[in-house]
């Protein structure tokens, strides 16, 4: 079974839908520029509801004060670093998470994958997301895809998640192309930016339970 991280959850209803759809991870974005931003306090409340999932605090270049605030409010299983954090910063941030660090790697072309090597064995997991548009005010959550086949046979030492432009209509094909064993979705399960849709959450999970077109 392909493992799913439902990210950018903002309400108890979102959490319930993700749980019912079989989420392995539930993600909470603490970054004010994002339409999916929640406060550390609300992230903690939602994480408390997310029984049976591993909780992920998603942040962009957080300082130690914010990391400590999240640790105390949420006690996240995982911290996802979605900015320009260095390998050294990944090591430092691990102290604030119960299980480890997920480091995002922005991808547009094959050349972008070289960055992953610097974080292999440093981060506990990697997440490959679409490179944001030029002059974007946030590094993810744009609903854009890329050539997922670039990720085939990466030969990494740590697990990784496929992200970027995924929804129920393309996730099975994207998984087949990339060889991913885990996926991350946010905008692809929304009716509007930041507004999760329970029907789309379930449709996404259902799409992964069926063979991709052309697969048996």
C-alpha cells in the first residue's frame, strides 16, 4: 500500500477525513504566507485529534524559538523543513521532533536532484516537491507538477515522499512513473486554497487503491 501524507489540515473535520481515508501522516503548516497556515496552538489541538497518524509540523526556515514553540504546543512526530535549510540546520532541528526530520527538495529538472544527495542520511526522510514559480512568496503548495519519472531509481538511503501537483486524477500514474512508496498531497484535495474537501480526500485515497491506467 502507498502511504499518504495529507497536508495543510486546518480543522477537526479535515483531520477526521484524513484519518478515515487511511492517512499515515497528517501535516500542519505553520507559515503565515501560506493559505494553509495555522497557529502553533491550533496545530497542537489538531495534532491531538489525529490519533492513529504520525503528525508533521511543516515550517519554512524556522528559528529556534519557533521550533521550541512547536515542540511545546504540538509535540510533532516529524518536522518538515520546506525552506532553504542547510544540512547542518536539519541536524539541529531534529532535537525538536519526536521521530525525525523530513527535508523538502524542489524539483523542476534532473539537475535539481543533486541537492538530495547532501541531505541523504542527514534528514530522516526527503520530500520531492515542484519548484515554486519565480518570485513566489512561499516554497510549496502551488499545485504544480513536474516530470515524476525523474525520481525513478534514485538509490537514496532514506525513504522519500512524492509531492507536487498530485490529485485523484493523476496520483496513480505519478506513483507508477516515479516508483514512489509514499505521497504527499495538499492543494489537490481542496475546493479552494486552504479549504480541504472530504470527498476529494477520499477520492485521492481511492485512486491509490486502484491500478494505474495501463498497469495490472
